[in-house]
């Protein structure tokens, strides 16, 4: 996968662009990113915001090592499995976006 493919996947899975990075937010604070993908020229990094506000790199890989899941799940090779409850957080973000569109608040 390349940078554009990862961005497209993330945005289709409920991530939103915050500060130039595909990001997930807390349900209680939808403007504050807590997980983000930092997509550089040759590598993609998965980062999590610590309670003190600093970003911690959880995993990273060259684009050549990241493969799309044929069933539409998490891309393989980027370390998404290292973040507990990431699937649930993605679902919360996706649901919030759908309901915002339904109520006209998007």
C-alpha cells in the first residue's frame, strides 16, 4: 500500500484528517485526536497520544511492507494489533460521522 491508499482506507473506516494526519478521536472529545497515522515519504507510523499530551510511536513500517487486507480489515504489517480497542474506537468514530450526516451537523 502507498500513502494515498492508506489515507483512502483510513478515511473510509471512520478516520478524519486532523492536523494533516488521518486520526481517530475520543468519543467524549471529537475534536482531539488520540490515534493518528503519520504518513511520511517512505514510511507510515502509527502513533498514540499519551495522557500528558505527547505522541508515542507504537509501530511503523515502509509502505512496501504494508499490505491491504483482502477482506477490508486492518492493513497488515503496520502494527494496528498493538493498539487495544482500535476496532471499537474506529466504529465509534464511523458511527459519529454517520449520525452527524443524518442530523446535518457534518
